[in-house]
């Protein structure tokens, strides 16, 4: 046996040297840990090989930044949560809502009160990931008395970790409040049975996941957090930046930010901590128009909240990333589609064609096939990225405006045109047919109008507006106009015209159509001079670029003559209307609704010109033609009957006129709805027919209803309101009729 050679190697740290002199086989298993990933408890060799996070620095303090100085609104919620904390224990309180709505702020305020006012031990665990949840809960067990050997065994897998934690929580000598913050994946809690009620304390969970079955366990109460009321949101800004502007200025910023607590906090911090610039609230409001969420996120540097959860431009992406990892990447595409529209309620009917295929969403990245629309929609609902609401009897989904802005800003350039095309196709498919007069069709039009405006703004901001997008907006503006919401119709028509002119040019057919579409709305709003100033150049441009027989040229001439009629230029109006009638007969035919409508307009102009010879016969012929060609209930048929009733009244046949006006009034109400302004125009004619027969009380009552209705709908200064007031005064003050 030989003498071993002297040792030549030297070891340092955790290194080892093995030296042998003979035929021996040595095997060593070495576990390497990344920096900061050594086992939670015990020496490095005590745990399994997989990396583990170290225990949190504290579970006795919320490691989430500073709590708000004043928690605005949330009064009823805090009262309920305080009662749970002060009670005997055993409760699980779940706060759910979209990212940025202030769930953690509520939890932090309750935590501080529980420790300060109720003598509870406050315990705070980050439940956003498996590793942080496990590390935090084991640290909670250590806080509640678990020994080192127990913790090592649990960390090493020799003992059930959750059982250990809840054993020590259940046997705590002091009552406690345990906050499981950001538990956005309930599966993490469910896998290890980490969520349990305990008689020794109260559990508070904050989560974006609204519908998990885990929140329905016995003893659990669920609370939904939304945005703040406007006045409370205004106060948040005033709390943070009291010198930046007036209360009204703060209210404007709060409204633009959708009263979202995270956005308000960042905006207030930005305004309060400016160094190189000193924007007022009003200046900040103007800047938001240009930069939106990117501007809001600048406030993160002042709050120390640079993490994704504390940035409005990134916080939603956490949920979308989670959905993608869970096998639903299509949720991102669906939310991007919603971001093409407005932050108003989106009728589910608008998304129905996508669920049936053919909307072009399967060409996007990630592709959204028909079969995946429903799961993607449910996923967005489950993760509080959208809400289900009911508006005017329509089931809708609604997303927050700041969320949509940030999602839209993050859409890849290669996807924008495809998304806008898909959004436009879906919007066009959801439009009611021309002339649809049901109450449901009118309410659907009102719901769709903001989304046409939203699509125009979104496309205008991120790319060129196509003629198809402009025409969808023009058509929808016309439908809104027909539904009687003239102010909304004007806003949409003006936006369509301005955007089309900028992107397509003043003389593009779609631009001419959009510019012309503002005319009838200005006419109904009583702004006759503005309408004439707008329509004269539109008509000239249409004649020059489209020709005299183009339908759009004839439409512009038709609207211009109506305005000239009201302004008293009856001769020019007559010349234009004759041109329109000849053109529509030639282009569209005698039976077309537009031709018949022009004949109705011609009868009204004849009365204004005092051309009454043969009027009644012409009106009877027109009413018969409309009834045969359009049907007895069509609104143009009703209009023709109105023209005939006016002729009967003019010829002294008051009783017949009153009876026919009654039929016209019923037809108008059936077609437009009781609240439509045009119904009042028939009612005033009925009042005149009643007055002509000596029915003064009935005539005065009808006149009063018209005067008050027009004042409410059109305003006191509208020419038709002024005329109705004058007629009511005349009827009411007229001397009694002599027998």
C-alpha cells in the first residue's frame, strides 16, 4: 500500500476537493442556486433543487407604497369591511374589479385601521404569483409561531405548507386581518387550499377575477369596485394637486380620465411634482387630447410606482398576458377590436357576426375565429376588463375609456388597418335598415352612434380614414337624425365631414356626402342661415364634380331648397325643387321613396306660395300613390296625408281635416315614437283644425302641449318653439266664439 501524496488543492467558500490514491469511484450531487433563490428556511442543502424566492421583507406592513391620505367615496364598502374586521372572525371578504380601480388602496386603508383602531394583527401577502404567495404565507406562519424546523419541513416538501400556515393562524393568540393582495389567478389559491376561513381572523382578497367559484365558498362575501363618482374623483385631484386649478378644471380632467383612481393618482402626482414645467389642470386636460395614457403614466415617477400594476398603459396587459398563458390569446384581439370603438356600451348584437364568422378577425394576430369569440368575451368579463350592462333593453359590454386608449395605443401598426376594417364591417352590419321605425331600432341607433364617432377618432389618430369608414358614419348620422336626436346627429355628421375632408379631400364624393349630411340637422335645429351657408358650396361642388344627375347632387339641392323655403327665398327654392323632382324621376323612378318624398315637399311649397288651385286633388292623388307603393303605415305615406289634411283645413273643411290630422298624429307616433319632435308639428296642425271649428279649449290644450314640448326638446329660442308659443297665446287669449 503506497503512501498518499500530500494534498495540493485548496478549497474556499462552498467548494470541495476530493483526493484519492487508488481505484475508487466518487459521485457527488450538487445543487446550484441562482442569486436570491436559496431555500426559504435552513441551510442551502435543506431544500429541494428547484429555485425558491426568499421570504418577503415584511408581512406586517403592506409593501405596496403609501396609502391615500383620504379614501374618497367607498363609504358603504368600508363600513361593511370594518364590521367584518371587528366581528368574531371567520369571514372572507373579496374585492374584485378592473386594474386601477383602487382595490389595493381600500385594502391598505382597512389594514391600517384594523391595526390602529381594532387591535388586530395585520398580515399582508402578495398573492400575484405562486412563489410570492407561498413565501408570504410561510412567513405568516413564522409570524404566528411556527418553529424553524416546521418551516424547513414545509419549505422542503416534508410537510403540507398550507396546513401548517392555517394551523398557526387558527391558533393565533391575537385576532388578525390577512390580506391576500392581487390574487388575479384564483387557481393559485385553489391548488394548495391557501384560502380558508378561520374563526381567529378575517381574510381580505383583492382580485381582478370577478367570477371565480372560489369566491362563492361558505363565509365569503364579494364586493365589486368600480370607478369613483365624478365629484369624488374631482376631490382626489384636488387632494393631490390643490394649486393646479379650479374645481371645475379638476372636474374636466377627472371626467376625461373616466374617474379611474389609478389614473387620477398619477395625474395628480404629475401636476403636484412638476419641476421644469408648471401645467395647470386646463393645460393638462388639453395635453391629454394629444398623448392620453402616455401622459398619465409620467406621474408614476412622482409616486414611486413604476411597476406595471401602477401604470395605466401597462396594468391591463398583466391580465391579457395571464389569459394568453392560460390558452386564450384571442382575448387580446377582442379587446383591441373593442378599442376601435367608444367607451360607451357596445351592444352584443354588434359582436354577433364575429361569432358567426366572416368579420375578418381570423386574419389578425392572434387570430380570432368565430368559435373563440364567446370564450374570449367571457374571459374579458371574468378578468374585469369589461362589464356586462343593459342599456335601453339591449345587452351590452362596456370597457373603461382609459383602458381602451391604452390598448389602442399598443396595437401593432401591422394590425391597425385590419382591425379598423373589421370594426367598420361589424358596425355597418348592425345598422337598422333605412326607414326602420321601431322603438328598438331607434334605441339601437342611439347606442351605435358613439361607436361611429369612436371609430373615426381612432382611425384618424392612428392611420388614414377610408371612404367606407366615412360613409358608415354618415349613414349612422342620418339614422340618428331620423330617430330625433338632432344634437347627436349633428355632432356625428360634423365629425364625419371634418375627418373625410382632411383625409380624402373636399371634393371626394364621400366628403360631399358627409358635408351635405349636416344640412338637414341644422335645418331641424332651426339654424337656417348656417345650413344655407353650408349647403350652397356643397351643392356647387357636387354639381361640378359629380354632375347634376348624381343622387348626392340631388340630395344637396333638396336640402338647400328646404332651408331657402324657411328663409323666405321661395322662388329659388321652387327652382331647385323642380330640378330635384325631375332628376329623381329620371334617376330613381316615379315609385321611389325619394321621388314621392319630393312630391310631398312640393305640396308644402305650393301652400307657402299660395298656389292652391288643384292642391287638394294633387294631395289626394299623392296620398293614394304613396299608400299603394309604400304601404299605409310608411312615414312618407303619413306625410302625404298630412299635406292633404292641410289642404282640407285651408279649404274650410275643418272636421275632415281634424279627423285626418288625428290619423296622421297616430301614424307619426307609431313611426317616430311619442317623444319625437316631428310629432309636435302635426299636433299644432290638429290644434289649428280644432280652433277652426270653435273647439277653443281643445285647441288651447293641444297648443300648450306643443309649446311646452318644443321648449323642452328644441329650446326656447328655436323658431318653431317661438311660433308654438305665439299660437298658444293667440288661442288662449282669443275672445269666445259666437254661436
